[in-house]
């Protein structure tokens, strides 16, 4: 009888723990889609596809700050001072790497960068003076704020737009430019000696 009570208590405890875990999972899932400026969210798992553009009445700096899975990039933009560049008239094109893209980097990739290299990395995600329509570019190159070249390619078979080796997940048209969410981190090329 005593062992049956222990089994019953164990089963009830396991059910309570499972209910708590599922409730927490549901709660966290509903919290991650809330955005103060832009009402749609990006999905790392959506895969390549046509670039959907959401129009907003915010500037590019506010849009970058509001992207729910772009917090890591937004923090580098702020800590390096590069974010202050985006408050002007523009137009600007900003490529926001997702948090998942940063987590897939080889450990130490970002921490090994000096302050100057970190600033250059943030600048490599920005094109000043142009609001690029990446869907209209069949392929080509453009100079980023870091003075390094970004490469573009449109794969019409897959309907995907690539920036260097990553593809565009989503786009937000802001008052002073456009913001593209991408699934990779844009790392500038190593300087030649």
C-alpha cells in the first residue's frame, strides 16, 4: 500500500511538472511575438522565399530596436556607436542578423574582435545613401558603411535573395530607409596586409 502511494505521488508530481513546463513554453511563445513598433515578427525557420515588405511609420533605428530576434545585432549597433548614424535623413539600408545567426558563429568569433573590428562589423551591415530593393537586384555588389563590398544574388528558382552567404527573411520599409532581417552575420573580409 505504501509503495502504491509513492507511485501515485510520483505520477501526480510528474503531471504537475509537465503542466508547468508546457505552460511556461506557451507563455514564452506568446511573449516573443510582441513588438512595440512593427507588428509582425520574423521566423528563423521560414526558409528562403519571396521577401515580404512591411511598411512602418518608424525610422530604421526604431525598426532595428523592435525586431524581436535581432537584439544581439541591436546591442552591437548601440555599443559601437554606429546606431547614431541611422538617425539622419537617410536613406539607409540595414541588414539585421538574427540572434540565431549570431549563435551559429564559431565560438569566440565576436569576442575575439577588437573595438575597431566590432564597429567595422556593425558598419558592414549598413549601406548609406541608398534604399536597396534587393528583389530588383539580379546580382551585384555595393559598398557598405565599413567601405567593404557586399555581394547580392537573387535565386529566382528558390525565390530567395542572398546577401553574401545569408538570405533575407523579412523586410521593413521605414521612413528613412529599409531594414532587412537576414539569417547570417555579415563579417567583413580580413584586411590584406
